[in-house]
C-alpha cells in the first residue's frame, strides 16, 4: 500500500467533503462553504491531513488542532478529530498512519499531549476497539 500524507489545500475541499460524508451512516452531505474552508486552512494552528493513494486520490483525512496553553510551561496541546477512511480503504491501517503523522506534527509544535476525539457512535467505537 503506497500512500502519502500531506496537509489539505484549497483545491481539496470536494475530496474532504466526500470523506467527511462517510462519518455518517448513511453518508450525509457536508455543506462546507469555500469561505469556511479558507478560514480553516488559514488557521496556523489547524491542519487537515489527507492520505493520498498513488493516483493522488484522497483516501483518508484527519483534522489536527494545536492549542496554545498557559500551563505545562506554555507547551501547547493537540487534538485530532474527524478521522475518516474511505470505505474502500478501511482495515489497512490508514487511521493509524494518520495518527502517527499527527503525532509527529504535534511533537514538532512542542505539544505536551495529543488527544483523539472519539466518536460516540457504537459502530465507530466498535471498529476502533477492533483495530487495536
């Protein structure tokens, strides 16, 4: 499996919306405007990650936020949310690859901790437990 992980760019909105739609069962259209997308990308503390296949199709995504902090010597903390792997690519370790990448970014930013926001949906939690 040859994938690369990179930060999302302006032209990736459609691909990210398609992946995020798969957070719901059945898939639900995500209505993120280009204005909102531009605001997300302009935030220096936020990185939407994309896993790309060999043909440069987005096959997974995760959203990383680095939060400035007053404690821990001013070291920021991070949170990862909205990890979504395209249905055709599930059970291949892409969620783990995204988390490893997010961890590297968080370490580089000096984060003292990184948290994963977990879904309350039973099926997603079951998949997460079975992945370990």
